[in-house]
C-alpha cells in the first residue's frame, strides 16, 4: 500500500492547498443534496399512515443523529492518529470537529423532542435513543470543556485525545446499558425511528439528506481547520503568503 | 392560496415540522458562518498588523 | 516489583492517616446526601423504597467524584508525580496502587456503610446483600474511571467541576446496572445477570483504565 498519501496528510501546507480545492465541491454538493432532500421530503414524500406529516422530521433528525455519532468516532480516530503518529493536523481536526458534533447532537435532540410532542403527546420521553443522544451531548461538552480548560495547545490536544478514546470505548457500553434500562422501565413503547419497511419514496430523500449533512459537516470542519491552521502556522512563509492572498 | 395554507399546516403538524426545520437551518448556517467570521477576523487582524508595520 | 507496590501502598496509607478527616469527608457527604432525600420527598416508606436504589447509587457516585478531586493534586504539587513518571517502574502499575488505595478508603467504606442507609431508606433486609454486592462490584469502576478524569485534569485550577463534567457521563452504565440489580432483587427476580455485567465492567476498567490514567498523567506532568 502506498502510504505517501498518509504522510502528506500530516503536512499542514498540503492540507491547506487540497482542502481549498475541495471546499467548493463539498459546499455545492451539500447545498444541492440538502435542498433536493428537503424539498422531496417535505413536498413529495407520502405521509406516514400512523404519524401523518410529523414523520417528515425524520429527514433531519436521523441525519443529524448519524453525523453526531460518527463525529465522535472521528474524534477518537483523530485522537489515536494524533497520539500515535504525533500528527498535528489530527489534533487540529479533533479540536475543530468537537463543536460541530455537539451542534449536530443538539439538533438531533431538539428535533427528537419536537417530534415527540405529536407522537407521544409530550416533548420529552426517556426513550432509549433520545437518552443516548443526551449522554452523547454531555460527552461532547466534556471534550470541549477540557480542551478549553488547558491553556497549553499541545497538552490540551493530547488530553482531549485521551478523553475521546476513553469515551469511544465507553459509548457501546453506554448505548447497551441505556437500551437495557429502557426496556426494563417502559416495555414496548412506540419507537419513532424504527420502521419495519420504508417505501423507496420515503427513504430515498432520507439518503439524500444523510449525504447532505455529511457534506455540510465536512464543509464546516474544513473551514474551521483552515482558519485554525493559518493561526497556528502564522510563523511560516506559506501561511503568510496564503494570508496575503486573502487580504 | 388555500392549497398553500393547507400544505403549510401539514394536517395540524405544521408547527412541529416547520419549527424543527427552521432550527436545523439555523444551526447549520451558524456552523458555516462561525468559521467564516473567524476567517474574516484573522484576515482583518493580519491587515491591521501589516498596516502597523508599514508605518 | 512487588516491593515497589508494597512501598507505594504503605506510603499512601501513611499519608492518608496523617489527615484522617480527609478520609471521613466523602463518607459523611454520602450520608448527608442520602438523608437529604427523605427530607425532600417525605418519609413515606413505600416511596423511599422505590427510590432507595437510585438515591444510594447517585450518592455513591457523587461521593466518589468529590474524593477524586484531590487524588493526584498533592502529588502533583510536591513533585512526586514527576518522580513517578521518570521512575523505571511501569507508571500504570503505580497508579493502580493509588487507585486501589482510593477504593479501599472510599469505595469499600461505602460498601460497608450502605446497608445502614438501605435500612434507613426502608429497604427490606433480604435486599441488603445485593445492595452491598452491587456496590462492591461497581465502586472499583467508579474509582478507576474517575482516576482517568483526575489524571487528565491534574494541573488545572478549578478542576472539580470539570472533573464532574468529564466523568459523570461515563458513570452511567454503572449507575444503570447497579440500581438495576437492587430493583430486580426488590421484585424478587434473579440478579446474577446484573452482577456478571458489573463484574465484566470492573475487569474491563481494571485492565484498560490504568493505561489511560498513566497516559493522562504523562500529559499533565509534561505541561
């Protein structure tokens, strides 16, 4: 296998150049996918026979939850890469992705709660999925808080990396224990997001929205990382030249 | 006109659907706007610094 | 190797007994939190019994958290932590000794005290062994996971609240399983499953947490 790609990734300059080229494509794809997905989901997808139109919230709730969960795994992967290969870029990625992940978790929680009102008759039910998302939000808060509490950049990056790895080991345990707790305390409630068989015209827009959310997540992450890199590398010549072009 | 209001009401669920879409739109745009503002701040700082050095 | 473990343990023990008040504080906190609940919700035994597993476990969680805050602080301030990091012995083993000591004076003491509070919260006597068992298996996990957080926040000012923020979400599985065991026993159902899961978590954290604690301390000391 050719590992030069991996080593290039460690170079902030290379990343800055290539991400600048990727950014318009991701932005275009994200906006298009989200537009198409939400227009399709809101206007053309058929109503759910049980939940009626409130079902259309699925098109944002599920993608946000997907991105929120995979973002945490990404944090841990970035943490491992940063600790093992001492790659600065991985630390930048960890720092920049955490707030986006927290926002996505927030969106999933809020839309889940709003969806709960017409479905369960109340905004908050201690449903297994919503509870896990709430705990995920706390985990994100922990990472962000630790990152901000340590003033030394290097130390803060390493500490958050360790915390992210510890958290990702715990996530499956938390998930299973919460599922178990939920079945013990409220057996067989009506699950909002578990549909036995979704017809194509219902899940295709969902697929578009998931891809769109991922694309927009990438856009936000790349933008944050580029600013952070410029700030960290402002002693180097290429960063000064890049800044010059932006003036 | 009637069809539009009927669509917006979404069979009584309109408030829920539209509010959650609005919140999502707000959060997504915030996530793009924030790094954009940070970038502009960085560029402004740099410009100020250069002006200072010129004089 | 055995010698260094024993030496460290004796040192911890002596240091702790120099200030016996510090040993007692988490336990008194535990007792106060437990007795706040009957005052807050009323002394009706039926309600207390349904709440008892949760109350005792949440109190145990908070008491552990409170005692963790100072776990590495004095060692960090007087520089002995740096000596540990530099010493040729594996750091993860040495921190394990420290965590073991913490568990003995905090976790084990709570296990011994818990039946008393169980009775005060109107738990039937037949449930008390399960209460002790769940705490016996769960508190080591609390000490180990908490030490990870304490190691990561070692040099920070105002680390207490931050520590709670980092560690409490990770305590949730222990809380669920621990209270689940007591509730199952209250309803006369078998508790073996819960106990096995708690034991599983204890073994898992015993094998993985020392590595994370050592990594956290190395990072904290290098600052």
